[in-house]
């Protein structure tokens, strides 16, 4: 039996895949602690892991980041990306290290498995020498000599001009990320590490073991990934019997179901939900809406008769009955839908969402609307293509097969077990 510390930044899309890995480690007989925010305590304990809360680190609410990080107010696009990375991921790192050191002093562990944005955990591992594996819960942002840099929402060039573009962008990408070097150095010095000017990628991603959610088809088929990286497909807990279903659940019977979601951040329903409802109001479909906030089962505007609303929905029960998913492109939700072979319409407008939309479209498994605030006409056109294009549905089926073949959380747990054993602590 090995002792693992599993960690994730306290966002639903980060915690759920790591929780699935923790559950799989527990099932293999290992001792598992899970360091994340208090909002996730109940689910962590249900997985069989011991919850270690953020104490010195600010225990923020993912649905109200601005309350803890006021600099995020009004920011979108690249300004939001950099503010998120600096304020949320980097500047909280010294307090995370304090939490981890206190837990380590109470009882050490043999290896760490952490998500790909937990800078504090990376610094603690660097300081303590504890073996660290990275579990990538976002689209893989790892430098490559193929295609454009990750995060730009571009697909690989197919002709000499666009291939030259890709090479030029790869050359300047490090310069674009340079503003994060100074905050990382500041965090390193604050925890007693040398002021080494490392990039975010060099800090966040382990140079010993990387397990990436997703698959090669969703990584533009790149062939120059390092030997210490494995794709592991969809990181999800085994299906469970759904609890209380919405009172309207029976309305799904015999209907063509379209699911629309904006995830759990930037959840202004006028961005995507409203234009989707307008676009499909006269269609013979049932539009099932997730607001992204548990208990928020209504929208602040009238909805058409063919719409059903809930805060959260049991995907294990919903997706097998769903024909098309219209989404803002959150990585976890995207992988879950694709694992069912469902074509997607993606309105990715901020953070990593444009990148995800580009990857899905490149794989042929969805429509990239190229905006986070589409018009109803754009949504209608995207839905028409996703619901009628047999080649797109076939591509989604291929992605689903590849995701399943990679083993998911049980395979990740097996690989982590081997990593811990080889690390010899």
C-alpha cells in the first residue's frame, strides 16, 4: 500500500476527474488524502479519500471568484486568462505550501498526484523532494514542435503558409507567457526556493510523470509527446444510480433531446443558453438546460415550452438519451459528451474554451462557433449541422472509442501505483 496525496484547484472541472482517480486508488488498497476546497468535502469523503481542506490558502467560491480575487472583475479574453493564472493559481501558492507542509508534518505521503494548475503543490514538491505526477484536467498545454502553440484556438496548418504561421507562433509563444515568470519567481522565493525564472508550463507539469485526460485525437494527433506522458481518456467515477431526478424527467421519453450548458464559470445565461432556447424554440426537440449552479432551477427570463431547466443534471442518465450537446466547451463536459459519441456545438469564448472548440472541430466531432456569445442564427446553423451530418456523428463515435480504449481513472490509478513504486519513498 502506498500513501498518496491527491490535489486539485477547487474548481468542479478540476476536482471531479481527480476525485475519480482518488476513488480508483482507494479501490486498489491505497491510502489517499485529497487537498482541495471545503465545498468539495462531501464528494471527496464519498470517494473513500480523506479530505484535507484549504486553510491558509483562500477557500474561494468558484461561482464568485471576484469576491476573493477582485482583479478579475470585468475581465474576459486574454486579460482574464492572465489574471486567473496569476491571482488564482500563482499568488495562492505560498499559502498552499503552508497547508501542505502542516499536513506533511502531521503524516507524510509517498507521492503526489495533482492537477495541472496547482502551482503551490508543484512548489511544495520541489521544496520537499516528494515525487509528483501531474494529472492534466485541461486540454494538454505542453510545448510541441508540431502545429500552433496550445491555447490559441488554432488548428494545425495544412499548407505552406499556415505551417509557416504555426512555426512563427511557436517562436513567439514563450514571450507571450513571460508576464507570469515574475509572479512565479515571487512565489518561489516566498517559500524558500531559488529565484529560478521558470515558465508556468515548466512549473506546473511534472518532468517525471504526466497523465493527460483526453486522447491523441483531441491533441491534433501530435506525435512528439514525451515518453513520460500517457493519455488516459475520460477521468470519471463509475456510473451510479441517479438520485432525485427533476419532476419533468419523464418528458424526455420519446423526444429528441438537446442539452445546453455553460459550465460552472462565466455562467451568464444570455451568453449561450438564451440564444439556444431562441434558436430551438420552434423545433421538435426537448432542450434540457443546466444552469451550472446547484439549486438554480430557473432562468431570469421566460423560456419556451420545449425547455426544461435544472441547476445540475445526472449525466450518466441524461447523455445516453441526448442527440446533440450545445456547450461553452468546458473540457470535462466535452470529454463526457464525446465519450457517449455525441456531436457537439461549441461556443468557446474565454479561457481554454476556444482551444477546446478548435480541437473538437479538428477531430471532426463538433461545430466550432468561434464565439462565446453566438446569435440564435449561429446556434441554429450549428445545431442543424451537428444533428444531420453523419460524418460528424461518425467522428464523435471514433473519439468515444479512443477515449474508452485508454482506460480512464482505473488506468490512471494503475500508472500512479507504478510511479510511486519506482520513486521508492
